[in-house]
């Protein structure tokens, strides 16, 4: 049942974003920022954790999960370091994921030899 919940929740999030992109004049970058900010707001309100427990990877993989990760990191760093944690927490919490994305995309570019569009 966990796989099914992850599939339909993640698919619903992606479908709603696609509808938003198709039916409005919002640029993709703005929609992505809205998703990240929504994840942080849902984390702040205490809604994201029960949502992620229900949906699993369907809620954790899209950009909502990244926004919540940033919020959790900032909250933890502010609790430990005070005001300075506002500037450190997001970097600390998301460093592994961002580093992995950069490393694996670089390795993929070495394997598949991408070319510029003409």
C-alpha cells in the first residue's frame, strides 16, 4: 500500500503542477520556487510530516520535500546557533542532496557525452 500511496500522491502533485504550468502564464522557475516555499510553509505549520508519513516518497521526492528539508535545517540551526543559524541551516541540511545531484549529473555527462543544441 505504501507504493500505491507514493505513486498516486506524487502523480497528483506532478499533475497539479503541470496544470498550473499549462493554464497560467507562470514561468517554470516561479512554479518551482512556489513548490519549495510551500514545502517550507507546510513544515512550519506541522502538516508536512503527517503528509510524508502517509505518502512516503510521493511527498518527499518532489520539490515540496526540498522546501521542508530547508525549513527543518534552518529550524535546527536556529535552535542550536541562534540568529546565525538562519544563514547556515539550509546549507547544512541540503548539502548532501545537492552534492549528490552535482556529482551524478557530472558522471552522467561523462558517460553520455552531451552536445549543445544547434
